[in-house]
C-alpha cells in the first residue's frame, strides 16, 4: 500500500497543474469584443464559442480541484482510501487511477 505522503504529493501535484492551467487560460475566458469594424460576425461567433468552451473547461477544473481538496482533507483525518458509503477500503488500483475517489467499486456501481 502506498503511503499517505505518496498520495499527498500526487494530489498536490495534480492540483498545482490544474491551477496553472486555469491561470494560463484566464484570458480565453474573458469577454468577447463586439467591435463591428475589427472582427466579422462569424469571427465573433467563433470567439464566443471558444469563450464558452474555456468557461466550461474552467468549471470542470474547479470541480476537480474541489475533489482534490476533499481528498487532501481525508488524508489528514485518516479517512482517505475508505469508501464514504460502506466504509470498506478502496482498492489501491482504483486510487491509482483517481486518488480523489470516494467510493469503492461496488458502491460506485450501485450509484
């Protein structure tokens, strides 16, 4: 079984990566210029679509960061690696795929 330090480092690394991506994409989530002279209607529509996709990506990043923060708190309280529904250990293979998992395979299947 991997140590709490291993999971802590892995979760922090993913969180930092997501926060860096969020910072890099900040400009693409900004307001779209409605300058009639500089940009044609189709270009504005394309820019608005790109903005909407950037906002949706940011929403998913923020949700994942929240999940990681919950997992980090569970590490501190020694609840990490245990299913929140049945209390049984979550398989290490499952945690290796997603260390923020809160449900064992059986409980995730009955969801």
